[in-house]
C-alpha cells in the first residue's frame, strides 16, 4: 500500500476498467436527463436506458466506466459535523448491461484493490446478502478467507429500484482501519456502527425482476452497477481518517485557514465551519458550471442554500467581505484538468458567487432585523422554534447563531419545535427528489426508443436540402403504433430520410408537407423524442399514408429561411454581448422562431441603453460586412481546445458541430444557419429585461421582421408628432416640456390637498387627543376612506404639531379594505410604545395580520366590522 493522490486514483480506476473492455465515458451533468430527479447523485443515472435494454453499447465494449460528479443534500445539516458526509463527491463506477457479471466483477474488484491500489489482503473484508451463497463462493475462490466475509440482511445488502422491478444482491468491500478506531467489541465486524471498518466499494448485482407477489424472477440479462467513493478511497490510500484530510479537500481547508486566520484541528466549531466551506464551495462551483443558477426553487434553491451556508460559516469565523472566490480558484486549479467545464466558466462562477454573497449580506441584515422584532414582541423568555426555523431557512441563520444572539438577551430557543420544522422540511425534500437515483427507474418510458431500435435512426439531410424522397418507417396515433393514418387524423410519422429540422437547441421544429401517391399530410411540428428519431407531427389532409409508403418530404422554405436568419443572428448577438458586457456572459436558454429570437444570458445588472446600442452596432457591422458562415464537425475536446463557445448547461456528445461566423463567433450548434451574414439584413433588439437573479433576457427581430418593427415604431412616432403638432424629431422635447408642466400642476394640487387635510386633521386632533398612561400624547381615531399612504401622511402632519413624545393609532375603511396603522416618535418608543407589538395584538380583530418596527407598523384584514374593536383594544392597551 502506497500513497496515491486523488488524481492518480481516479485515472488508475478508469484506465483499469478501460483495459478490461469498458468504454470510458465522461461524467454526465449535475442536471440529470431524468425529470424525476433534482440532481445527479449516482453514476448509474446516465445509463438507466442501457440497464433497461432500451439502448445498447456498440461492440467491442462490454460495459462503461466513469467518474461521476455527484451532489446530494438530503443530510445537509450533518455535513461538516463529521469527516464522512459530503454534498459534492466523485463516484468511480463501472457498469455492465448484460455482458459481464459476478465472477468478472469480483475478480476485478479484488485485483484492483490489491494489485493496483496495493491494499493488504488481510485488511479487506467483504459483506454479502445473507442468501447469496454464490457470491460467497466466488470470494472464497479468489482467496478471501471465510472469516473476512459477513452476511447482512436486505436493508444492507440487497438493492431494489422500487416495490417491483429490477433488483439484486450487493457485495460491499471494507477496509479495516484498525482496532484503535473501533468500538473494542470482540464481535466487531463490517456493519458495525463504529469507524473501524470503512466501506469503500459497493458492487450491485442486478439479476432479478421483483414481482408484485414478492417473488424474484431472473432477468434475461444480468447487470453490474458499482460505485466507489473517490474521497473515501483517497482517505484510505493517504492514511487519514477523514475525507477532509485528503489532498483535494485538505487544500480547501487550508484556503479557509488562510482567510480566517484559524487553525484546523484546534477547536471543533472552527473545524466544522472550515469543513462546510470546503465542501459546499465544490458543490457551488460545479453546479454553476453545469448551468444551475441561484433561485428560490428546485436546483437553484439547493445551490443558494449551499452557498449561503458556506458564507454564514465564513462570517462566524470573522472572515471579512466576499471570500468564496478564493475557494473557487483553488477548485478550478486542482480539478479543472479533469472537468474542463469549470475552467470554461471561471468568470461566470466568480460573478455568480460574488453577486450571491453581496445579496446574502443584505439578507443577513434583514434576518437580524427580523430576529430583533421577534424578540421585541416576546411576552416570555422563549423564542418559538418556527421563528428560529424561518431564520434558518429564509435568512440562513444556523440554530447556534440564533441561540447565541438570543442568549445575549436572556432568551432561550424552542429547539424541539425547531427540530419538528426541520423534520417536516426534510420530508418535503425527500418527496421532491423522490429519493435517490435508483427510485426513478420506473419513470423511464422506452416507447420511442423501441421505435428507434426497430426502424433505425432518421437520416437528416436538411442542412443541404429542402425536399427529400423518403419512406414511411413508422406511424403513431394517440401514443400507439398504427399502420395507417387517414384523412382528418392527427399523429406522428417517422421517415428514413428527412429535410425537417427537429426542435433542438432553442430552434423550433420545421413545418411543411409529406405527400405520396395515396395521401398528403400537413406537418405542424418536428421533434426528436429520442436522439436520432425524427417525429413529424401531422394532420392528414387527404387520402391515407401507410407504413412503407414512398413519399416526398418538403419543408416550408420561407419559414426555414426566417429561422436560419434569426439563428445566426443569435450567435452574433451572443458574441457582441460578450464583447460589450464581458466574458461572464453565457447563453442560458433560447428560442429561435421564424418571427423573432429570444435568449437568456448570465449577467448581474440591467443592460443600459448605451450598451444595447453598442451590441446592435457590433452585430449589424458583422452582418453588413458579409462574413461567411461555415460549419464543420470535430471532437468535443478539439473544439474546446480551439476556443469554441459551448452553451451554458448544454449536454454534448463526443462529436460536435461548430458554426463559425468567419472568425467572429464560433459556437457548438446543431441548428440551421445562413451561408453568409448579409442574408440576415439587419437585427434590432426589441426587449431587454430580468428573468431571475443573475439572468437577463433579450428579444430581437431580423430581416423583414426588423423592417416591420421599425415601420411600426415610426408610425407611432408620426402619430405622436401629429397629436403634439410638432415636427417628427421634436416629439421628445415637446413631451418633456408638457410633462414638466403637468408635474408642476400635480405638485400644486397635492399641496392644496395637504393643506385641506391638515385643517381637517386639526379638528380631529382637538376632539380626540389623549394622554397615554406612559405620558406621551396619543391620537387614536378612526378616519375612513384613507389608504396606507394617506394614513402615513396624517401621522406626519400630527407629529409636526404635537409634543416630541407622541404616538398615533389610525383605523380606516378604505373602500372594502380595513386598514390599521400605528406609529410613534423615538421619544414615545423610549417611554414604552411599540407599534409592531401593538399591531400584532389588535390586527386579529379585523382577521388580519401585519407588523413592522417599534416606530411604525401597519396591517390589513378581511373583516371591516372589527375596526372599532381594534381601536378599543388599542386604547385599552395604551391608556
């Protein structure tokens, strides 16, 4: 056994199984293709169709091998408390889809462990399913002593996809870390809760099909699904007890030490914070690189929560300012050679992280205000668990931070209620993700793949041809295979050859016609439900179309030409935006339609009119310079090396198509494009707006649609000029002058209304002014037909003429809406007045809720009949 770095272990594993005949495959994205899964959390996720025999590997490969980047957050609150749990980890895996099974897998696992990693045979222990005598005999035949084999039950060593379906026994390999880290029991063995035996490799033998009656029917083809945690085996190979002491994670711990001035290993609270920052920084870096952006739902919420948890731990260590960028740089330097996507998106990752850190700073301030208000309103000495959970979930406050802040005022936290809230959240998280990856096996629908397997892939000729002679290979109606489609019926048609582009990469599918000797159909859309399977969605207009018919497939050429212009225009605009705004700009979704284009891109503030003008100028210069547009195919690695832009979050195969706008823009793209930029005519941006945190959207038109847009704008301008009776280019000056006059009149009108209100309020004050029991002046009165703004204005007028220590309580029926407002000066608050606490007490009278600060608070409600009661309660409280 010798020291190996994480990188050396990773490469050794992939190389070993590659030599055994497995195809080395890249890690799939953290955004899984399976819609039932939130994040990729296991290596097998991308191979589910192969396990189900819905897709097949080509010879000579007998399986696959990968190192899969994974994110799991079901136990996020445990991460950092020990040395094992991680939110981001790498899973080494090798998989067989019916080609090799137990004998080969056990032999290779033992060979790799002993002869490649150099693990001592006497340190290895094995668990098997209690009824799996076959695997026991295999291990014994390989030289494993029977005393090193433990039988465990179904919970530990039998894998199931669900109540029914694919399942099978597991065999796990453990490393004995020595009795000094164990429980000391003479019966200690793998499966014990102590740390002595560390499981590092799990081999799943999927050989059965579970039936509803509980019986196990043999699968026609038996599969292998294995997983070895890279961080865990790295800890073994590097002679350490914790994942955080391995080379990659320890390097990140050192980043935290440098930033905080703390030393790892001296204080548990500090160690936990350093572990959380190190782990979460990896998750954040890889999630952003794969196209996930912070948001308040789904994957974006997971990302935001991880990022904020890391930032909060940094604040607890008194790290000043934004700091996660230092972790990002270390991660990219160490892991970038294996995962080029994090290198390509370096600037974007930095900008997103910085933006979120700054945003979270404001949230922390809001959280402190929320806590202060909750404490001010307390009648006892116990903060509710619900309030502590809100601080945790909404504002990112760990429970211990809330407890510390409460302790300063002698207040405890209801930790039991807090834990109940946490448990409900965990249950919601588990329901949302539907468990781990394996739980979603049954959601994969292979019906379209069955057609692909039967008839083969469609040959797409649409880059060069608008029409093609083809044969009808399959027809679908209402999701079922049929042999004919008749006049008036709608369905899907699969051809052996097609010029129709199937919707992909933001470009809409082609429309047109499919016709033959016996019938004609209008094509309303074209999609690709399986890669290589082109489905033409049709309505038969006349006759009948049958399987085997010879037909002509003809696209709507004019529509395609408009789409081509808009698609090339998106590439040009994308590049122009990067030149004007910076390299952090990444396309993050698009629509390329015949009448317009739209795409979302990463950016962190609104794009100014001047910047949009620059973008348009660059784009139209490229268009009018008549640049050639060339396309070619190459490998993904060569494309990356030559600086071709890959779209943010997009998934690519090994062979990719490059669209090159004469050196100005090079992007990976499978869409249809013009042959030179002059065909676009010109492009005009029509919309720029926010569509989420760190995400902007532009819409644009090109060619004749751009001309039509400019005509409409000019018509509007001419109509306005006519209304104002000024020349066309004097509209802005005249409008500004008119608005200035209008604002002056509105200001004078407002002053007149305020003067009238002040006169009316003086009479109300004279009739209702009281002295509160705390000594300050109090105006508590009902004033109907006032909205919240008018009530605040009345308070301003009152306090302008009252004593320094004064307060008010106003109730009002504004239309059908009951409103309550309370306010007081700082002097009144010092005397004991608290607007926020008062509103919470009296708002139930109108079946409402609200709150605010001690100096001002308001509430709305549903029951106007309770307004007088609310006023009575206020007077009872204050007088």
